[in-house]
């Protein structure tokens, strides 16, 4: 019998916690791989954290790309992009846009994702 994926949604809304959040995601993936546990991992960024996914503003581009390479998916809130002047064309490669971050968080939780906010 195939084990069900361990589903998690990380919530990022503060730039000051971006490094911690990405480290938590890395640790989660490492544990899943070491224990042969399938996983599905999303990060949804809203508020000021959307700036962390702008290629011209981020300090964490390499970490984000490494996590993407390990299966993590990243989403940013279109509403917050407008508020914090982040252009779609300036997003790091592979970053998806959701209309409203808070709605996307609720949808993931309804779909069985565990909510994690470092």
C-alpha cells in the first residue's frame, strides 16, 4: 500500500522570517527523504513577504531555487504584489501567482494541507 503524501502549506508574511521559513522547509524535505515519506509542499506568501520572491529584491534566490528543485512550490499573493510594488515580470522563475493569499491558504487547509507558520 502506497503511503499518502505528507502535505504542508507554509505561510510567509514577514520578510524578517524568510530565512527561518526556508530553513524549516529544507528540514521538512530532508526528513521526508531520509524516511522515504512522499510529500507535497507549498509556500504561500502575502503581505511584505512577496518582496522576497522578487528577483531584484530577494536575498534568498538560491535557497528558493534549491527548494523548487526538491519539489517545493511557491505562490505569491497578487493583492500584496500590488501593495508592495512587485511586478510579475520581476518574480523569480517558477513562482506562481494566486489572486488572494489568504484564500489560497484556506483552500490548501481545506484540501488537507497542514498549516505551518514559523
